[in-house]
């Protein structure tokens, strides 16, 4: 232990003392380490404190100044004396930040908080009102987006919430010929004005998928031009029939019919006749609606001339 202590004493000696004698030089007395000088507080801590205090005060001054600027633009009297006094105290506190006078800083801070409480509350109120306005606008936009999304969902074909409807237009490439009564089995359901939702079109018939009261309609146009052949002197029975067929009980009923007997003489170059019928009917799921006409070769094939359809009006209680 004594030898270790001596080695430690040699470690604490200065370079000049170590160089005054060799290893065998006699010692005048016990060697002691020079007392350590007291540590002074680092200047970095004080600078950091002053910088942070300056940044905080700067943010407060900027916020209050921004509020007072907008308030002054709307107020005819501009900035009041209380507002000016608040600015003076804030600047005074900022100037005294380098003085390390804690009592002075505490007193000024208290005065500022009392003098500027009204400005602070007004500023917070303005910010809160603006935030509420922004949040309200976003809420309105969100509700509008939800409504638009709901309408888009309803517009999708086959959506369960969409009421059943169908509008079918004649297929001009597959119209029966002749003058006798014939079924029209070729219709468009997804082209041009033709649309269908929650109903089915199969084998030339419109099939009901939901029970309910439906409005059925049909518009059939007949026309003839002298270049298409001579029909002068003939009486034409131009008719349309809307028929319901039930596959469950193997029955068929004519729901509507309309038409007239026409005499198209050779004195006219062009002949035209239109039949429009419609009515409300109670239909069950699985029942089928079809169209029959007389003289199908005289049909007008345009989509705005020959068509039929249905749409649900009420549920069956």
C-alpha cells in the first residue's frame, strides 16, 4: 500500500519536478499534489439559457403582433393603449433577458400575463373560430362526398337498393317479317337508351325479380314508304299486345292492347302510325312480360320509336 501511494504521488508531480532529479535523487520531504483550482461555471450553460429564453419571447411577440395586425386592420381605432402597453412590456422583458435578474423577470412576466390576458384570450378565440371553420368545411365536404358516393352506388347496375326498372329498345337486325301477329323477341337492354336494373331479360321476355306494383308501358311505331312496296288498297290492322306469362302456374294473360285498322292509299308517299299504351299491374317474382305485334315488317326500328319497359312503384303489403 505504501509503494502504491508513492507511485500515485509521483504521478501527481509536475514535469519540472520530475526532471530535477533522477531516480536515485534524495527527497526533501513528502510530496503532495498541488490543490485543484475551483471550477468556474461554464459559459455555455448561460448562453444556452439566454438563447432559449430569447426564442420563447420571440414566438410570443410574433404571435401577439400577428393577431394585433389583423385586429388593427378591422378596427377603425387601430391599436389601443392597452395593446401598446403590452408590446412595451414584452420588449422590456426581451431586453432584460441578459441581466440574470430573476426577480425582475418574474415581476415583468406577471405584469405581462395580467396586461395581455385579454389579447391572449382574443387570439385564442380567433384561432379556435378559424379551426372550427376549417373543421366544419371539411365535415361538409365529407358529407357531400358520402352523398355523391351513395348516388354512384345506386347508379350501378344490379344494385339491390335500386328499384327495379327496365327500358328495352327494338333490335332492328332481327325483326320478324310478314303481316300476321308475331312475338318480338329481340330487344336491346344495354345499348343506347336501353337500361335494366334488378330485372332480367331472357329469351325475348322481361322477367320480374321482385314482387310489387309495376307500371308497364309500350310504344310501337309503324311506317311505310312507297319505295318499300305497294300496299295501296289494303286494310291494315296495326296492333300491339302486352302479355304476362306465369311459369309457376303455366298461364298467360294479355294485360294491354292497342291499335287501329288503317287504310293506306297509294295517294300518299309516306305512312306513319304510333301506338302508346301503359298501366299499373301487380306482378310476382318469376312472371314474364312479352310484346306481340301485327304486321311486324312495318315496324319503325329507331330507339325513340319502338320500345317497352317497366318500373316498380310500390311493394306488395
